[in-house]
């Protein structure tokens, strides 16, 4: 019984780590450049910053989905 509790806590910790990384990548690479572009006028939004935002948002989604998959490993 105790091993399943330890396993579950480790699994939740791993999922939390992946989800935290997903949030960080979204905030720094996905959201911040877009917000900065809107704040200073749309003329500063370049293809490079747009592509970076798309890559970061995609990476964030993948990490979040990985965290959800890790949580499927919880023992009832």
C-alpha cells in the first residue's frame, strides 16, 4: 500500500514539473513577444517573433499533454 502512495506522489511531482515547464515556455516564449508587439504597435511583430511564439506555444501544449499522460500512471 505504501509503495503505491510513494509511486503516486512521484508521478504527481513529475507531472507538475512538466506542466510548470509548459506554463513557463508559454509565458516567456509564446505570450510575452505577442504582448510586447501589441504594446509597442503591430509594426514590431516580425515573422521571426511570430514563428518563435508558435513554436513555444506548440511546445507548451506538448509538455502539458505529456504531463496528462504521466498522470495516467497513477495507481488506484
